[in-house]
C-alpha cells in the first residue's frame, strides 16, 4: 500500500496517536511509584509493562483496532467490527490477552479494578497448565494458560516480552513440534478471480462479509496472513473463516508483510523490521508464508504476495529489495507455491522492470497506482510482463466504504488472476 512521505506521514502518525489516546475504554496507566511501570491484573495473571503503554479494555471499547505497531495491552475479545485503518505496517512489543472462558474476570490497572466478562461460574472448560509457541520469523508468541490466551508481539525487544510473560507466570520456552497444523486445502480456484476486490487490515466479521457479498460489486478479498510487519491482529482469520467465505462465493489474494525496504525515503520507518540480510530473510519469510498459508487452507499452487511498501529506488535499497524478493520467490517455488509481489509502480515495479533480465521475477504482480482507474494495464509495465492473467491493480487506497449498512476501511483492487 503506497506510503505518505515526509511531513504528511508524521502528521498521520501523530493523528493516529491522538486518536488512540482518546479511545473510550482505554487509558494510559499511571506508573508505579518505584519503577515507572504499570501492573495489569487479568484473570489472576499480573503483567508488568512500561507505564507509557496504552491499556485498552475491549469490553468497553469493542471497536478498538488491535494493532501491534504501537505499545499497548489489549484486554478481552476483539469486537466483531474493529475500526482499523486500511493500511498500517510495522511491529513492536504489544500484548493481546483474551479470556478462554466466559467466566467473570477482574482487570486491575494501577490499582483500579475493572470488571470484564460475564459473571458466569467458572466451569470445567478452564484450562489448567500452559502451552506456548513462538514464531521467530514473525516475532510472535502464542501462550495459553489458566483461563487466558495471550498473543505477544515483539519487534527489536524480544527480551522485554519474555520478561513480561515470565513475570505473569507464563512460559517462554516453545513446545517442541507445536504449531498450527495445515488445514484441508481449498479448491484450486480459491485464488483465481477476474473483477473487483478489496483488501483490509484485518479480516472482517462474518456478518460484514455477508453484507458486502450481497450489497457490493466485490468478489475477492485480500487477507494478510502473516509477517513480522503485519500490524493488525487477525483474531477472525482462521481456516474455518476462509472456508466459509469460499463457500459463499468469495475468492482471495493472500498477502504476507515480511521484511521491508530500508532507506531514508523508504517505507520502513519507526517500528518496522527492515531488510538487512536479503537472501536468508527472503528465504525465511517465504517458508513462514507457506506455513501460514497452509494453516488457513491455501494449498500448494497458491500465489502468496510479498507486500513490499514504497521506497526510493536506487543503489543499496534496490539491491536489498531484489535480493530479498528473488530469495522469497525461489523458496516458494521449492515449496510448491507461486510467488506474488505487491509494490508501487514508482519503486518495486520500476526496479523489477529495469532488472527483469537479471532476477527471477515473481509469478504475479500486484501493483499500486492510486489513479482510480479499474484496469490491470499500466504504462509502466510492458505488455509482455505478467501477461495472461497475472496482474492485480490496487487503484485506490485509504478509502472507507459502506455496503449493506456495514462500513470498512479498504483499498480497492482490480484482479485478473488465473
């Protein structure tokens, strides 16, 4: 998704921070007297986090967007319709702490109790003990323990997240062999489509998908399946969700937000994991993308799109991007998947076209030019490149649409993919 640059980008970030500060049901916790930290108690577990982190009560604010590109603790179950922007990128240290039963629990933040959840009696479905998995490539812990499930994201500071989890009595040593198993693969046409599509930061609720299926012209949805720079949590993106959408007629283009271009004018600013070692990082991200895709039911042969945000091409950054993407493509081919790449016509696409004889090109191009023209032709792309139904054009972005009384922030896409 194209990036704003310079002062405008800073203004957008400042506005987002101001919005977060004003969210109902969220608060910046007061520090303790001794160590500038906040202790958040949830279902008997005490999480000690820096006082500067936001604490967001999802029971009070169910439409809050659960994002891992800013320091925060989210408590409760994300709402059916999270109010997420169409595009956010990056990863830092943050926690989503969810209940695993409907029993009453008390949240204590800086000594002030807040009741979350329904006052049902804890039943026999309470899980005693704990389990943990870690995805080092994507910077994520998944922990289940007594009555809670925790998703803990981290960027540069893995140690801090480990300390927070240990302090809450949770393990940080991953269970050998644990992880999400592959789901039954969808039919081969699940990612073939010609027509209008959209992508959103987080997978919409079932009611939203049904409303848009009936009331809009869209027939395909872009889903962000993983990556260290995927900022939005994906509580609804499961194999059963994907299967349900397929059965109701939706088709897909799976996007993976891995390492990003790093340059003064590039997209990788702030809390963003940059490309620093292109070949091993591209290879690792491809392997992780294939694992995440398989867990959702996207089987071999599926195109998995590497989302590479806008950058100033030339010199070292071009070498980084092309080396990373070539390694990503080669590894996906080895694993039986096809490679796609998302990028701006002025950066990634320009570099791929200029170096088409030097690198292994992705199988499908998803190019961004916000000209509000729903076509897969573009003057920057030679007709013989990515011909024969191997293109997606993101022709509008950062837009909000309402269909069937359901509003979602999206980017618009025109697909021609077989």
